[in-house]
């Protein structure tokens, strides 16, 4: 693909990024030197080849915080062109976009939005009135890492003489009913006291920012369904109601547990329980698979179960991932578009294989069947506009955790009670875009 874009000498130009201030988010884009670690070295190779191709240097400035911040906003409002690219928390990226502070990717001359190294579900879903203002793809291996997956403890399957669910997944039979039956059947009241405690083995352990949200997407729903020129809430349907009935019946069972208090999934109770061998199943962002490589027991990776056998598997990509925005103050959008396209092309060539094939498949997932499962997960990723553009869909997107905490069974009333406020919030955001188009 590089043969289709020109080579231009930018005479040592310093291409500057602002990146959210946490090690994993910075390492998604920056590698200072070769270290022998496969993903780091792939990022280094990608960046070095890009620098040499255009005679530039790629540098970065950490933002003030790793989470939801908009540190570049004052500079952009002041007309400052310091940053060629900003790589913030995904929801922060949409705040920049909602205020009209970033360029439309359709105007970036050398970016080809039809190519698969740009996530095509994001290209379609993230369209706003007047353009596409935020995007991700193979320029970021976190677009894979932030995807949701299900893990299962293989040792417990072996102990019970049951087959791993891999063939069930491939045949289409990995449904929430089958998953729930397994979680119930193979949980263990180890001490025999008739109650599930930290001495027992739970069938399912989850974190409130993953389980309930992924259940929603596995029903086939989205917060906002993007039409040609419409933005409709598609939260409620018979399918989403049915999924939540099943999911909360599971959560209310004694053999299932959900952490509703931890700040993140990296060190939450459900992850700790799974690492210590105290749950049969848990759901995580894929990036956590790497952190579990030292787990004593063997585990496998699965897509999250679907509602019906005829459905496709779905993997929500967590809105905490990196998104990429180009400030309206950018001094040379054509140059930036060349760099973006090259980083994405070389990301497909180097960093995605390193992260996906080597770090996950071969070393950490521990078996080739899990690698097939990852293929299914990555092929069915969802980027929901209503989940990412928080001001637009916040009435629902920020409250799936509320559902999980309360184990709400009346999904219909929950949906109806928020609809008017959701429509008002959505229309307020859309008006900002329409007003700019008219102006």
C-alpha cells in the first residue's frame, strides 16, 4: 500500500503528538529504542521507517492525566499549531470534535478511509453531520487490546472431563444459555457450607464496566444506530430485553459475582479471582490476557456468548481506548495525512502481528485454538457512536454500569425513564454540528 502514496522530504520536521499520560497508552504509539520486547520493537520499527521515509522525527508530550482530559483544547483555541496529532481517551476525543476543534478525516488527502487498516465499523459508526472527526485502526494495537473477550479456566474443564468450548464457538452454539449452564454446573462450593465465599470457585466473575455492557452489545443492540442522516437510539428491543433478563438472572445466582466498586478492570476483584483460580469464567479486555501470562493455571480465550445460535458474535471495543484527532490548527494537513496513512499501513505490517499473533496467540493464550477465537473476536468488533460520544449517548452509555450495580431486572422501565433526556442530549450535540455546517 505504501506504493500508492508519495515520498516527500520534510527536512527534519518534528511531528508532535500529545498522548494521554499512562505507560500503556504512550507505548501504543512510542518506542524510544529496541529492547527485544516484540511489541515495543514493532512500534519502533514502524515509527523509524516512517521517520526515514519522510525525513521527520516523531515526538510526543504526555498529557496531564491518563483518563478523560482535553489538555490541547486551550492551545487549539489560541490558534497554536504545536501538535500535529492528539491521541486522547476516546470519549475526550469526541469532546474536541463536538466543539469543532478537529479536522474532518475526509479532508485528509492521503488517508484512504476504505482500507481495512482503518477500522471500518468505526469509519461508518463515527460519522457526524459534516464529516468524520475521530478514528482508529491498525495505527493502534489498543484497537485490538480494548476489545472484550471471555476467558475460561482450562484446568477446571479438565478436572470435570468436559470439552473446551472452542468447537462450540466455531459451530455457532456458544450462547448465553450454554454459558450460564456451564457456570452453574461447574461452580464449586468447595467447603460445603452451602454458600459461595472466597473459599469457593464461582462459575462467573465479572467487572461492572465489562459484563453488562458486553451483554448489551451481544444482543445486537447499539446505543445509537447511525443511518444515512439519522441518529436513532436502538437500546431497547425484544432482543436486548431478553438478553438482560438472562444476564441478570445469572448475576443474581449465588455462583456468579460482579465487582461494582473497583476503579478499573486491571486490578478488580473479578480479575484477581480468575488469576487465583477462583472462577471458571471471567470477561476482560483482551489486553488483560497479557497480564495473566504468569497465572498458575491454564486458560483459554473465547468470544462473549451470543443470544441465539443464528447470531454473530460481537466484541465491544471499550471507549477507554485511544482515538486519533487532527487539530484544526494543524500547520500541514497533507503532511499529517501522509504520516497517519503510513503509520496505519506499517501498523498492519508490524505492530498488529506483534501484538496479536505473538504476544497474545503464541505466548500468552497458550494454544492455537485460542488464536482462532481471537480471529473471531477481532473480526466482529463494534465501535458504537452512542457509547463513545458520551454527551450524545450518556443517558444510556454511562449507565450500563448502573444496571449492573443495581442488578436491574426491569430493563423496559429503565429505558423508558431515560429516553426523553437521551433525545434532548443527542439533539443538543447534533445542533452543534449542524450550526457549524450552516455557518
